[in-house]
């Protein structure tokens, strides 16, 4: 469970270390790689915790929260995978629904993570 909870943050750190990712909200990237990772860790500690739903699909943690879109998170490659948990379950486990109409318009709410979409 710990590995799954750490997955989103560890994926971002991997991209910081190996793929030159840097979030502009963190300010200027330190020239030293170790300092860049330390800075990223500090900022990521303030990002909302993401809770695993299935594999690399996540929802933001929080008591009394509902209606958040499910995100597919693979390092800093983050996409919508469902309008909410019910829609996600349909997408992941039911037959494909085919073309998505204009009403399918998820809006991420979790600070930092929504900016990577």
C-alpha cells in the first residue's frame, strides 16, 4: 500500500531527476541535481495525497470529498480516466463506450496535480 501511495510523488521525482522536468510553480530549478530533488520533494510534500483506485489510477484523498475525476498517473504524464469514480469504473471495466460526446468534460480539483494534465 505504501508503494502505491508514494507512486505519484516518486514518478514526478523520477522525471525531475532523469527527464529534466521542473514545475514552474517551484521557482527556478537549482543547477545541482541533488538540490533540485530536495526542492521538488519539499514542494511535493505539500501537494494533495493521491489515493490509488486501481493500478495507476488515482483520486485525491480527503474526507467528505466526492465527484473528483479519476486520474491516470504515470510519472508526469497525467490524464483524465473518468469524470468520477462511477464513470471510471465504467471506463475501466465495462465495454468501451465509443465516442465521447461534448458533455464529457472532467475538471481536476487537486492543486499541483491538475496543472500536470
